[in-house]
């Protein structure tokens, strides 16, 4: 049987050379970047402005400003030494294109609240502020102002561990700095050098892909919204104790590969990927194209969605939209398995809600909420989000609920996606064909049983890739007389 290491990092230390290290750790550039973005080693006390849109964008209708604010708070708290000292939800009556974003009354109110809570920075939780808005709000508040792009990028910088991740974050930082300085020619040499290193990274990735193809092991990419439980799912499927999932936004920036075995003995590689998030420019995720290509190249995709999250509908749609913007083939999206994780927390929340409802005797309000939820869910275009019943599974990585069903579904789909065929042979124990099938790594042996009529013979159920099966047939034409069944 084929054996291989249980866990392997896709981009290892051998990829990093001294030139790349000096490029990433350019002290002069780092100082300039920190000064331009007002990044302090002591962190910031942040006041959050959460815009509430009067007219919500498509795909955001089911969310609320309060849910968006909760995510904004989580983003800030993810940054080391940063804290939230105040926040407010303010309705945008227009598209939000004016210099100060809001009118005079709201700006005065916000300014007073900022001073009262002694904030050292302001986070306006929209994808990207214009330069005019950054200058205008900075002038009004006399504090550095951040949007989601700059905050998420800072999280990426803090969480990047490998040279590959740091390289891609460094490349993603340049457009932001150019934008802030309003200088399209800024850092041209640095960008050229970084892109050259990214090209090397892509070549390295292709070599690893070629190696994986040579050993003919199917791959499964695990994608999802940040903190949905992707790493937890891989740990549950592989039983890899070394994996340590974190309850943290963007805990995974380095794409890693983890080996597992399906019930039919088929070896499989799970690809852990960077999480997605709503309301950031796709260019930020695009910087991770070299590593996200491993999701595109995978035989199958598992989309992990945190169903216990109150905004899971929007999170689900965000992932689908991002995958499309990254040009994931439609065939991959159609075959994708969607798993709604943390189902145990949903049951727990439901139980707690029922107790509260009984104490408050608020049955009318509960019915209204149920009707609203049903309305929201009924409005979801099934063909758009790809969660039809045969592709939708409810699981809990913590309690293992639904994992057997997921494994069964995964096995069936992967057999098709990786062009596997199943053949059964009746061969003499220790004979030529027995040795070839069992010892030559040409196929996976799903099971072997002693023939009930003649114990000298063994029945072997074998899994071949179509290419391996064709080679086997061409090399051992006499094998057909030993074949009992085949779905080839």
C-alpha cells in the first residue's frame, strides 16, 4: 500500500531564500508603510462607525447593521493590542460618496463620541473609502481613519507565518499604499521584485502539483468564510491531532495539505485555504491567487458554512460570489459539497431561545421572527447558492454529527470527479496478478476476501484511475479473464 506523510505544508522553508527574506523584511519600506497607515506598536483604541445602508446591495438584504457591527468588532479584536472603545450605527441616506460620508449633524455627534471614549483611531466599516473621504474624515476627527481593506490587510500581515504568505501580503499592500499616497508610480521596483518572487512561487506550486499528479491522489479543497471551521473539518476528517484550529478571523493564511483515507481505502489530500470575508476588494484576495489556484485545481470543493452564525446566509453568498470572481469553473461549483458546520451550537441556541421565550411569554414576537426567517430563506435562489438537498449537509466537527454522511457523499463524488473505476478480480494468492495489484501501487485495494469456493483464490476489489486502468489493461491483457466485474 502507498504511504505518505500525514501532513505537509504546501510551501516549505526551502522555498524561502535570503533575497526574499530581505525583500519582505525591508525595514525602510516597513517604516514608511507604518507611518503612512499610522500603525503603532502599542496598537490602537478604536471607535467603529458602522454604516447602515438604506438600500442594501444584492446579497446583503438578509443582514442587519447590528450583525455587520459584530463582525467589525471581531475584525478589530483580531489585531494584537487593538481594542474597541466605542461604536455607533449611522444610516447612510445616499451612496456614501460625499467627502465626510455623513451630514453635519452626524459628524458632530460622531466626533463627540470619539473624544468621549478617547479613541486613537477610527474604523469606518465599508470596503474602501475614497481618498477625499479619508482626508475629510481625518481632518474632522484629527485621528487616523481605516476602512475594511486596510484593517483586513493588517490582520493578514500579523497572521502571515510562511514566506509565501508574507510575500503575497506584501504584494497586496502596495496598491493600498499607492492609493493612500495617490501615486501610481510608488514602489515600482518593489512591486516588480515581489511579482518575480510570486512567479517563482507559482512555478514551485506547479512542481508540487506535478508531484501530486504523479502519485495519483485525489485532492479536495476546503473553502469558506473566515472562522467557519475549515481547519476543524479537516482535522475531523483526517484525525490529525497536530492540527490546532483557532477561534479567530483569518487564522489560516498558509495553504496546507493534509492526508486522509476514505472508507473505501482511497487516499485523499485535503487543501486548507485562506478564508473569505464580505466587503473587501477582490484584489486583496486576488493577491493569494498563487495559493488559491490549488482550490481551482482540486478534484472537488467542500464549502464550509457556519450555520450557527446569525449572518450565515450572507456569508454563504459571499463565498459563492468570491469563488466566481476568482473564475472557479462552473463545473466545480456545481459539484461542490456545502456543509453547514456547528449544527450543535444551533441546537443549543434554539434551546436557550425557547427558555427565554417561555420566561418572557413572547410568543407573538417569536412567530414573527420565524416568519421573517422563512421569508429570507425562501428568497434564496437555490441555483445561485448551490445548496440543493443532495449537496447540503448539516454537521458538527465538535460532536461528529453528520460526518459519516459527509464522508459517504465525499467518497461518491470524488470517485466521479477523479475518474476512478471499480473492478473486482479473482486471482490466485501469491500469483502474478495478485502481486501486481497488491504491491505495484497501480490501484487502491478497497477490500480482499478469500474465495468461498476455493481458498487458494482471493477476490480483490480494486480502485483505479482511468489512466492507471488503461495502462494496466495494456500491459496485462490477460487480466481480463480474472476480472469478475467492472464499472469502467
